[in-house]
C-alpha cells in the first residue's frame, strides 16, 4: 500500500504533468482510468486537482484563466465520457459472450441477470456516483455494458457524472492554485486525497470479503 501511494503521489504533481506532455497527458489518463481495464489504479482525482492549480497559473491556450478553465473542463469531460463509452462497449461484447457460456463454479448467469435488474432500476445513479469512486469508476461502465443497460440512459448519466466530477475537481484546484499553503503542502494534500478516496473502497473490498467468508 505504501509503495502504491508513493507511486501515485509522484504522478500527481505539477512537475510530473509538465514533464510528461502537460494537461494533455492528464486527458489520456482520465480516458485510460475510465475506459481501459488496466487503468483502475490511476489517480484521476488528484491529477484533476493539480491540473486545476496549473490552469490557474497558466495563460494557455487563452489569455484568460477562466477561459482556460472552461476549455480544459470540456476537453477532460470529453475524455472521460469517451472512456466510459469504450468501457461500455467492451463490457457489452464480453457480456454477450459470457451469456453463451454454461454455468461454472466461477461464473453463474444469474449474477449477470441480477446485475441487469439493478442497472435497470438504479443504474443511472450508479454510473453518476461511480465517477467519484476510484476503482469503481473503471468497472461501472464495463458492468453496465455486460448487462445491456439502456444506452441512452447510460450515456446521459455518463455525461452528467463526468462533467460534475471533472468540474468539481478542476475548480477546487483552480480556486486554491494561488494559495501559498496549498503549494507548500501539495504532497500532503495529494496523499490525503488518495487515502480519502481509495480508503473506503479498499476497506469494503478487504473486510467485506472477510465478513462473507466468516458468514457474519
């Protein structure tokens, strides 16, 4: 866990972003975290916050920081939306293949059917809230595709969730970008964001499995 936090902390810094392609690399990471199965460990929240700080200090591509903020909110939202669409497509293709498989010890069709019922009833809010949960935001669109969630409903909540997430994270960094204390303690803030956002998910994954194993 310590090694993972150290690696994520080194990525979510202003200097790392500047050295690796600027805010365009953040766009790709947002896409990868939400669209590629292997991107589940990427620190999207922290990167967006630090990106907001960079936007408040730069004058690119516009002379106005507010215009820059709107520009990057739109681009990064588009990256996240496209990422979720890719995840949905991947899940939809793999889900159809799974439904053709016979039940086994590791796979039972009834679980997909149960997930389908859940996404039909509450899937929109699940897609929206998943944006604010590391790990979950990677797998939510995949599962939605696997269970054939209504695509129009998925896309609407995909856009709303991504726009809200990107805007809130960028705006927080943008407003605090000129704060001297924030700059001096950015590493502590990044680590705090990683712990706060990933801690509950990891706790649920670890202790939830233990509880199920003991039958409590």
